[in-house]
C-alpha cells in the first residue's frame, strides 16, 4: 500500500506562484520506481492530467500548463512537487497527485486526497 499526502494549496492572485508537495509513504513504497503525476479536477471539466515525471526524471506536461508549471521529484524525501507560476483563474481546481507503480499496467493506482488551489484577486 502507498499513501500519498498533498500540501501547499491555497489562494493566490493571478500571475502569482504556488508550489504543491506530495509525500509518499507506506510499507511497500518504492518511490524511485514510480511514475508520478499531478491531476486537477473541477465540477465543470472533471479530471484532467497536468504533468508527470517518470523514474528517469523525464517530464511531461499538458499544453495548458506547459511553460508555466514544473514537476520535480526528490527520491530521498519520497516527494513530488508541482511548481506553478504565472497562474491564471482557469488553473483554479482541486489538485491531486498520483502514482503509477511497476505493477499498475499503465494505470495510476494510488491517489492523494487533493489540495485546493484558488487563483483569484
């Protein structure tokens, strides 16, 4: 079992910056072998993929956040980060981190509880 705990959400003005963190723990955790991702969810748009980083530290981004968001990982702290800059009101959502393990068969098997990000003046 892998537990994911998110933090860092809050209120930020348009154009501002915010960094989210997601710490992984559990008896079976093997963080360095996981593909980690951030998703966001709104009632209007549902769940959408935002960014991902694999075990080789290759990063991937959705077109809507490319150039503004940066995903990174610390395999010593078992933590994945999402640095968000140039934030827009459209970025307002509940943000979730997720983990794809070597046995997940292409599915993000573990999910965090979510943290709310509100971009507003």
